[in-house]
């Protein structure tokens, strides 16, 4: 007797964590559907061989928009899982788009019975909860973006009281071979160019937490595979890569690029207020600058208790794959 193939709907499959989750799910034998406003183009590109390897082949593309409830409900029909990894492009209209999209995922989960998986952020927390964050730390965000992220999680928690299951996996700053909107690829380095210098946003001596996307996806996958051990609304924190003094990530970039003496220059924070009106992502980076002025560390003891260990790629291997993926290192 054959087991029925499980189905996952990935919202945001062309983004960093959505792409990593789609690949991991397919490796585990799941059917992966992805909602896309130009699904026909994605199908045509795959058939012609023009679909980037980074997007992965084998995804079932469904026509639709995460802003349209009926599109999400239709795409999630029969699904066991909804990966909510969708964000407005370049952070435009974030405040107006984010909550309607999570509401649509909740509506689809209510109809299909799927569990929602949400990549969590540290933006949810204000200074009162720092520096060490557990799953029960108070969420009193000090920023507009943080307030929206906290509202998303409260909404999922409320929905769990009426039959919708949700899982939040929180990690540090993402980096990986298919991650465009991130500090690593937009702050530290210039994508598509050889590494000659690193612009580091933090101060020497201040710890910072990083999360390699394939490790985040594998962690989510292992938690999903332990459905019986999860609460209807559950949250787990990852340790990822903890840079204790703010020098280890730069040192890894130096080792991988054959520049062991690579130095970091200070990130031009002064430039962000001037450029923010023209570059939306700069406004978002400026808003979370407080996370670089003090150490912020997620406590992963609850995760370790359930999984036994946390999926973890060696830092140099993770940095090499990332630099290659964003065009800064030739293979």
C-alpha cells in the first residue's frame, strides 16, 4: 500500500527562504506548489531550460496572487503545509500588504487543514527583551516593521484557538546562495562583484547572529516531520551562526576568498537617511539599526530538546556557497 504524497504550498518560492524550503520539501518527496502571478511564464521557462537552477525544477506553478484570498485557497486545496515566506518586493507598501497576505494564508489553512509555517524575525522584540531571546520573551517591538511582525504572530496564535495550526521558526540574519534582500548581500558586499572589501554594520566586540538558509529550511523540515510533538501554535528559536565579537563572518569571507587579512570598513549609516526616500530597502535597514548596536542572541534550548541537535553547516562552507550563489566567487 503506497503512502499518499504530501503536498506543500510555498508562498514566496522565488525568495530566499521560500526557495530553500521548496528544495528541501522536494528532496523529502513532497509535491511542492508555488503561487505566482505569472505562472505560465515560470512553466515555459522550466520547459525551455531557462529556469535558473536556483529556483529548482519540479515545482508545480499555480497562477495567482498571495493578496487574493481565493487564489491562495485554491492553490492550497489538499495541502498539508503552507509555507508563508512571501514579502512585498523590495519592501514596498509593507504595512498595507503584509497583514492581508497572512490573513489569506489563515483562510486557506482553515479550508485545507494545512499547518502554516512562518519564518520568524528578531524585529518582534524591543530593547526590554534583549540581549537573550527565548520563545517566551515579551514582544514589545520598537519599530514599525517589528510591530507588523509581532501582529502577524499574534494573529496566527489567535487562529490556532479555532483549529488553524501554525509553526514559527525564528532565526538570525539570513544568508545563502539565493537571498537577495539581506544584510549579507546588500550591506556587507556587492552582489556580482569580486570581494575586495567588506562593509560591516556592527562594532567590533558586539555579537551578531546569522542563519544559513539551507540550515533554516532543514530545521523547519525536521520540526514538520515531528507534527505529533508540536502544539497547535508553536515557536522555536535557532542558534545558527553566532559571531561572538563581530569579526568571525568577515574572517570567514576572507578565508573563502583567499584574503586572510581582509579588513572590514564601517558601514555608511550616515548615507541611509539621504537615500531612504529613493531606495525603500535602505529605510528598512535603517529602522533595524539597533540590532547592530548591541548583541542579540536567540536561545535554541527548546529546539535542541525536541530535535537533539540543530542542523548546522560549517561557516566557511556556508559562506562559500553564498558568495558563489550571489556572483562574488567564481567556481
